[in-house]
C-alpha cells in the first residue's frame, strides 16, 4: 500500500476531533462509502471522514479495488489475506491520525463487506483500540485466533441483511458469538429482507454508535 487516499468529508486538519476511516467492499472504491459521511457527520460534527481506495485492482471484475484477493476462499487463504492487508493498512491509519493531530483513541473504523472484515481484523488488534468498530455485511475471519490476538475490547456494531446472498447473514451471527465469547461489547442489527446493502436503519444505528462512542449528546 503506497498511500492512504480517497474521498474525504468533514473537518479539516487542525479542526478535527475524531477520525472515521470507512473501508469499502470488493470491487468498489472509496466513493462508494463516503456517501455515509454526511449522515454520520450530523451525529459527529467534529469528525473527519476518509474512505480510502483499496490498494489492488479487483481480480474478479474489470473495475473496482480490493483489499485482498478472494479467488481462494478457503479459511486459511482468507485469514492470511486479511491479516496481511490489515498489517499494511495500520501504519497508514496512524499517518492519518498524525495528519489530523489526533490521538489513537480518536479513531473509529467502519466497513462494508470485505471492508467490514478489514475493520474487525485491524480494530481488534490495535492498541490503543479504536473508539468503535462498525461492520456491515461482513465476517470475522479466523475467529479461532481472536483470543490470542485481541488487544482490546472496543464496542462493535454488526449490521447484516437477512436476505444477503453475497455474504450470508450467518457470517455476522458467527462473528457476534465469537466477539461475545471474547468479552467484546456487541450490538447486532439483522435486517429482514435486506440484501447485500446498507439501509437507513443501518445508517442510523451507525450514527448512534459513533455518537455514543465519542460521548456526544444524544448518543
């Protein structure tokens, strides 16, 4: 990963009080998720948002980006892919915190689909831990290693459509169980009839989670 860049929204360096890094899914780019920032920014008016483009061209489509390849979906390959990608993303998140002159605790991570896998992988293995992790339509990869790897217990919001035919809702249900077993505070929202997407209820839940995590009035 040569650099962390993509669409931005919200507070400027020297003015930001929080940093929210939003990670897109396979075959998309940062423009896909920066659209969440205006709604979340109402709940977190001092926040800077960045939705970085993943570093690699998608190898399963003629467009879009990917954090790691999903050509091989065996558990071992996916665990190795997300671990490598998250290890590379971590220092770049640190660079963004430095750019905004913010402490590590001022960070929140959010992601959709493959981006949710990244947010969970990175956020649970950071110290200090982020203020919150928001994972939409994703999965917790390599849950068997979590107890050995976890460095903190940030609040996690899981949101998943029950009609998702891309990443089955069972993935978030399993993530919820694994996180609760690791004493991670979890709020889970399962949306009847929702496919592989984020709906207004999920956006509102994210806003509440961010506001609560950063101690905003009404959170």
